[in-house]
C-alpha cells in the first residue's frame, strides 16, 4: 500500500496539466468556430469547380491545392474580421450571443490580428504559388466582405447586394487559378452564384428578422418590413437565375446534360421561392433554404462532370 492513500471518492482530482490541456482544446474549438469551417468548405467546393472549368485540358495540377490553401486562409480571415466587427451586435441576438467574442472567450484584438494575419498570409501564398490575378481578386474579396459588407449591415439593406459580390467570386477565383481570363465565361459563373444567393439569403433573413432588428442590423426583411416582400424578391431572383444558369452550354463550359439538370434545379428553386412568397412561414422559408443548399453543389458538380466529358471528346 502506498504511503499516501487517496481519499475516498477523490481518485480523479485534476492535475494542473489537465487544466492547461482543457484550456488549449477549448481555445482551439473557439478558433474553429471563428473560422466557420462549413462555409469555408462550400467556398472551396466552388473554387475547385471554377478551377476545373477554367482548365483547357482535363489535367489537374498541384496548383489547385495551392489555390485552396490560400483562398481558405483568406476565407478564415474574412470570417474572423467579420465577427470582430459584429461582436456587439452578435451579443444582442439569440443565435449568435454564445459565439467566442460576444461570450468573452476570446479577446477582440487577438481575433482581429489573427484574421488580418491569416488573410495576408493567404494572399501572399497565392501570389507566390498560384498567380497574381488570383491573389489580387482574393484580396478584393476579403475587403468587400469583411471591410465593406459587414459595416454596411448597420447602415442599409442594400448591404445584401454588396455582400453578394464577394459571395459570387469563389468560382471566378478558381477560374483565375487555372489560368483562365476574366471573360464572358467567368462572368457567367459569377452571375450564377450572384443570383443564387438572394433567395437563399432572404429565407435566412426572414427566419431571423427579429434578431436582426434587435441587433440594429438593416437587413431585408427586418422588423416591420412589408409582408411578402422577401418572398417576391426571391421569386424575381430565382426567375432570373434560370436563363443565366443555361448560359454555360452557350459558352462551351457544359453540354446538354448539364442544361437539363440546370432547368430542373432552376424550376425547383423557383417553386420553393413561389411557395415562400405565397405563404411566408418558417416552414416555407426552411424549404427554400434547403432547396438552395441542394441546388448549388448539384448544379456545379453536374457542370464540372459535363465539362470534363466535353474535354474528352476534343
């Protein structure tokens, strides 16, 4: 028997090192939350699709990996600076009040420095290992999202249009990384993402309009907005998305299979928007949101698949 026996029930007393380890993993989890990994993964999916579509042949090089690393770093930096700007408004909303900054688990200055540092690293990485156009466009995305769109949310509902610009750029970044030029094809990819975002965002904004109003964010809809405005705008953008989504075939990015899938997806997205406009409820808003989340990856992956088949025939 040992000289010092543990007291009954006290065999699991934590050591100082346990607290250090717990603190490390807790901070790591907080930084992971700051990074918004699910959004970053969606960004990388669109970047990868844009890269493949920008290739003149079916050969994918290590440059795609470099592009994903650099763009992911800037996306994380954008998210960090965005949450630094919104730490006070996040504290007023139920769904965001427990984020690391409003909850006080991370210091604002460390998050700001982290966001700026990793964004600069990402742009430098892209300039050195991918190309200058990709680095410049990615840097512009950071400025538009973190430094323009985010502050505008407290000023005007037109912030949604401004925010849709950096939101539509990821496939263009992939296109540039593959060596593509800013031509009509790149503009088509931008247009699809630009229009897709509005019904998606209106559904989210409608579900959380009370939170946005309480936080003083001038989103559309917000607070006492006229009924059916968000739904009708969603219908307008979903309608415009259908012809734009069919343009890739006209520019040789995809073939008939893609156009068929794009038509079906576009009509489904429009139907969900009409349902939301007709009867603005939490259920119809969720249907529209889930339809949007299915629409985009299926559309882009089908476009890439069809594009690769076209390259094989050349």
